[in-house]
C-alpha cells in the first residue's frame, strides 16, 4: 500500500516594526510561546507512527523546528506525525524521504536582513520542477507566503501551480483583528473548515488562485494591499491595490496530489510577540479554533490511502 507524500511550504506571519534591518528586528520581536497548549485531544495517528513531517531549513528560513515553528511541530507530533528538520535542496531523492515537508519563510540570500525590493525566488527551477512532479504523483503541498518579502521567496513554487501572490501587506480597512468567519462568507465550506466557525490570521499577504482552486479564506468587508519598497515602511507614495475578494487561503487537487496555499502562517504556530509578549497564533485568546484548523489542513493533505 503506497504511502502518500506531502510537502508543506510556509512563509509565515511577522507583524512587528522595523525596516532597514528588518530581519534582525523581526527575529528579536518574536519567539515561540513556552506557555501554549500543544496537546491534541484525539490524535489522528499513534505516537510516532504518522506521516514523516520535515521542516525545510535549507532556504534561509525564518521558522524552524527548533525556533518559532516549535509549537507547530509539537502539535504535529502530538497528532502522531514524525517531525524533523531538512537542511538540503529539494530534489527527487530528498522528497522521497519525507511525507510532509514544511517550508517556513523562504528567502533568497540577498534578502537576509534586507527586507526590501527586489525579492527574488528562493527556489531554483530544478527544485520547482521536482516539487511539481512529486505533487502530481501523489504528494501534497502546503505553501504559505506571508507579507513582503516572503511572497517573493515563495513565488516560484506558487506560480508552478497557478497561484500568484501579492508581494505586500493585505490589510483590513480601519485595522482590527483579522477574523475569517462562516457567518459572513469569508470562511468557506470545505473539509478543512468542517466544525470551525472562525479562524484568525495575524498580518499577511493575499493571492489570486487558478479557477479550479477552492477558496478557504476570502478577504471580505474592506481590504487593501500595500506594496512598499521596504517591509513595514508605508507613506503616501506607497502603491496600493484593492484587496476585496482576493484570497488568504485556497485548496487545489493536482493530479494525484493536493495543494493548500495560505497567505499567513503565524496562525499555525504560537508565538510571544514584542516586549509585552503578546500571544500571537493559536495561543491567542481570540483564536481558539486555529489549532483545529491547523489539524484539518494536515489531515486533508494526508488522507487515508
């Protein structure tokens, strides 16, 4: 019986201040929350018997198993997944050793500590071709690209499956929490959203999906996308586009494989942000269903054979 294989690619949420040395500032502002609830009430797999989940640590990644994505890794382990890091380029041999690969905040080398345009892709054409063939043969890809500069790093993988990220900041008009809810249609009906009435995201990007994709999270109720030259630097000259109707989450079946694309990833982990250690992610008091959403995403990408 063939085991399905899955790729999880993430460029995750980083809502803090700073620009010139943005990478350093953001790193100082966020850390894994040691107080977060990382338990899973009804694990999908026996301990250590689930799919092999590897977190990419070979593309200048902001999130790693030992770092800001440690809470994500802990929840996946509690659900039975076998979690480790992967510090190599993507090719057929590397992908054959994983069932689910997480790529968190991929960046080209020139954008390390330099969150300004241009933001080239973090993947070679050969890596993209290997991932696409792997998905078409039955693998799964969860690709998350948060606000600029991360959409630039993730764009080669997104483009291979017909998605196009906005390399900016998708923001609610008037600010406020980023809730996606069933009651207003911003959270769509799908197996991934079953049993969930609301999820919260924490500053991210938006994207356009191919017509065959199924929306999960849609920007509704007044959104704009700011496209700055430097991350977190906004002024009257900053270019903006209408964000209404663009997506923050979508699912797509590709050949025998599956793809989920997301425009924010802090929602999938648990962080303490800023000097006040503000809870940001599934540990936030207002995001009580985010952990269930995370597990639903993993389960949709790893259906039983």
